[in-house]
């Protein structure tokens, strides 16, 4: 069974002006998301599912979904703040949905095969989709608890225009993930070394090859069941109740499954070099890199 690609796109809105997800960066106005979908199709994915906001559905179908018709089956699911378990209520003052793993949960009814989760606004490059597609397509039928994460080499994920946030990963000798800690300030320093600022404000150097999460995860369908169960635990936690902006994130669930011995998560190495538009100053460089890939024949001049 071909794997499915699940794109987290609920951060989009109907105003196109400042939305980097819909910014035309390719020679014919292609978005970063278009290149991810093109690469996923080349890597053998069989279906695309987007998580969006319900109020964006009509615009999305007309302006985005229509371009993929005839290329690959597509589905939409919707994330909203009030999609929480029975018996729970939305905390007073909360205005945004519950984060990346809450978004994943929205696809439970339409995904019944191994699947890969990605952000819609990161340019991951083709090798990333090859390695996660190969992992998912080679899983034995009815596999459970054997997950994967594409571990980008941190030196391949930096911006020239400021620090970035990444999930810094640790793994064991079998390349299985042992932990993923979000670091909100990572940069290449004046001496050429990569470092992140820890919780005490101290800079900690790490090797260029240190694996980091760019939110490229591979799961089997029972992940939805774990997510449902743990969401209740998350909502009941005192730290969640004390923080009206608390988010139910993918690494939180994966770390919990690993620590409880319910799943393993293989860290897949990739030579892919990430780029994106973390800062507005990144845009010209990203446009130039995409054009270079087109000139080199990696991508056709017009994707879809």
C-alpha cells in the first residue's frame, strides 16, 4: 500500500498577502508546498491529505486543490479549537487550536495506511521524501509501533539571517530516537561552529551532523489511537491547565510512546538541505536556489 502525505496547513488563512505558505517562489509562481507534493509523488506516495481551517475550504479547493486534480488523490480535513474529547471544554481566553499533534488527529477518519507528516512551508528537498517514503512503503503489513523521523543534519538547516528553532535529537547505537528537545535559538556562530542557547541562556556547541527534527514524521495508523488517549492526559495535566497557550505537539507524544516502550522511532539520515523563509530576508536566496534546481533539471520549469 502506498503511503499518504499529511500536510499541516491549518495556519493558512484566506488573505494571501503575507502568507509564506502561498508565496510564489518558483518560476511559475510555485509554492514551497508544490515542490513537496511533487517530490512525494516521485517518491511513491499515493494520496495527499491537508489539515486546514474550515473557513478556508472554498478558497483552498478553488486556488490550491484544483491544480493537483489528475495527478494524485486528495482529501481535506479540518482543525478547530473545539475539536476536543467529550466532557472537556475550551479554556477561557484560548483562541488557537492545540498544536501539531492535534492537527494530525484530524486525519484519523481518512488515513488507514502508513503516513508521513510534514509542514507545508518548509522546502525539504527530494532525498527527504525518498528516505521516509522507502521506510513507510517497506513496513510489513499491519506493522504497529515502528515509526520514523527524518533527522536533518543541523548544519543543513540554518538561516543566514538569524537563529532558527529545531528539535535537537538524541539517538542510540541502533539509530532509534531517545529524545527530541525543542531549541528555539540555533545558529552558526562567528567561529563557524553551530550552537544553541539552553534554558539557562548558555550557548551549547553541537556538531554540524547532529540530527534535528524538521517535523517530518512517519507513522502507522494506530498512532491516531495513541494520540486520542494521550490528548486527554495532556488536557488533564496541571501545566496544561495553567497555560492557556499550551500545545499538544508531535514530539511530546513520540517521546511519551518511546519512554513507555510502546513504540520505536528510527532516525533516518538525509543529505537534503532545508531552506525556507523563516525571515523575509531569506526570500531572495530561496527563489534563487529553486531556480538553480530548475536550471539543473532537478525540477521541470512548471510542476503541475
